[in-house]
C-alpha cells in the first residue's frame, strides 16, 4: 500500500488551495482547486517555480510536495463527484509549464490533450491514473 500523502504546510481550505513559498521565486506555488456547476474539477496554477539554485532545494522540495498533493486532491475530488477526468490548468503558462503539463498528461492523462487558451494552457488528467500513483491522501 502506498504511503499516505500528508497535507503539506501552505495547503489549506476545502477544496484545497496552496500558497507555498514566495510568488514567482524558486519553491513558489500559488494554486487552487475548483469545480464548476456540473461538478467538473479543475486544478488551477497561478504561479509555480520548481527549479532554481541548489541553495533553494528545500523550498523547491516543499513546493513539489504541495503540487503533488494538490494533483492528488483534485483527482480525489473528481473521483468523489463521479468524473473520470479533471483538468490541470495554468494561468499565463510559459513554455516550461506547458512542457510540464504535457509530460504529466503523457504519464497520467490524455496524451496530446494540451490546448492553449490565450496565454493559458490546460491538459486533461485521468482520475484513476493519478489516484493509482498518489493515493491515499492523509
């Protein structure tokens, strides 16, 4: 059985929101999970920086842990509401985010589902595949 994911510091509310580190700096994550009127789930990223100098490794690790928790939380919420998929959405997504989203979709989502919406970018992730990698939440 997988080790439960524990809600990291900086992740709060229900559905979860994340404010980890400083905005736009290495180890920064500003994100939230929301559902629309039909109950369809989206994980929105306002800002994320998961790379940086070696002296920021601890901050980056915290942001990665929070990001993983948020993805698993979005999958759990989508599953609870009966949806087989959910969307991973980046506001003003740069090419690094788009590459990350596409890689994630290739691993646990719909490969080739990436679409640019103005400056934003989204991919579709499969609830069951995410939960198989990340569940249970603690």
